[in-house]
């Protein structure tokens, strides 16, 4: 599901809210998650899951085009851990 599909679904459910305000709310939500993670924060949405950062260590890699060994530096990557309610919902029949 894309951001525009989320906005469209919300607009169908709440037709009295202007589309522009709906877009602003969705964008604010995602921007807040992104900025919190960029500041090494943690975002917990009860019943849904937790967004955190994980540190990947530096490692050796290989350039597939030249075969040359390269060092891939350490970096932070976003990580999502689903909550118990989400896991149960997805796995229910």
C-alpha cells in the first residue's frame, strides 16, 4: 500500500475532511517517524509495532563489475518490529 492509497482510503472513510488536510496529516505522521528515527529515537505505536534503528557493522564487499574488494562502512538502518496484536491479526484465519 502506498502513501497515496492510504490517503485515498482515509478520504473514503472520512469524506467530510478535505483531501488537502488528509494529505497533510498523513505526511506529518510519516515525517515525524522519519525525523524521530534520524535523531536516534524510537517510535512505538501500541498494538502495531515499534520503529527503531539498528547499527550495521562495517564489512568487506566486492564490486560486482570489477571484482575489486571494497570496504562497506558501518551504517544505521531502520527496523520495524511488529506488535503482538498485529502478529495475531496477520496470522488469524
